[in-house]
């Protein structure tokens, strides 16, 4: 008799825990509504399929253009008034501070409990957010010197694989167009 009572009590405890684990929150309801709406819309209006991708072709063109060691890039800085401020000649493309060879995060925890946490950068320190994405750096074409510039606040960068046919623009770095032609 006592064994039956213990088993019954254990069964009730298990049922209570199971019921407690399945309580839906308002966030669960909202997620379900969002997913349901998405499912309905994609069923009624499925995405079209392309037989040709101009985006992929342009990406492949970019890869073919810059897949060459020591290729020069010509970076012209343009002011908000449309005037060219000057130019840099880099070996390779300029790189944004936001680019990294390693992820800016790592995953900790297991299964559904895992979450991204900040990871140290290559220099061993942590950076908040995505970094200074408007700052770019590169290697001067003739001296190999490190150079950087910032776009924004009225300055835009135009990157070319050939120099612009303009003699009125001054170099901002150490290399002039004439030095590498």
C-alpha cells in the first residue's frame, strides 16, 4: 500500500513538473503568430527562381579583378561638394576596421542554452560593437607604409583598379600615379 502511495505521489510530481515546463509565454505566442504569417505569405506568394544571377556574376567579376597579388588600387576621396580631395595608391584593396580574420564572438554553453559572447581580436583586446567601420587602412604602393583614412561626414571613397585620367588631384599618401605607371 505504501509503495502505491509513493508511486502515485511521484507520478503527480512528474505531471506537475511536465506541466510547468510547457507553459507558453506571450513571446511564444508572438513567435508562433509571426511564423504563421510568414508561412501563409510564402505559401501564397512564393519567391520566384532565377535562371541567371547578375549579382553572382558581379561578385565573380570582383573576385577575378582582385585575385592578383600586388595588384594596385587607386582610392580617391570625394568631398560632399563633389570635389576630389586627393588619392592614395595602395598595394591591394583598402580594408575596413570591421574586417577580421577571426570572428568577433564565440559561442558558450550547450544546445539551446548556447549564446554568442565577445571574443578577443587579433591584438588580444576586446572591441565594443562592430568597430570603426568607416575607417580603412592599406599599404602604400611604393613605400609599403601603413596608411589609413576615414569616410563619412561628407567624405566618400571611390576605389578603382586604374588611375583616373585627372592630373589636378594631389596624392594624399607617398605614392603618385606617375611612380607606378
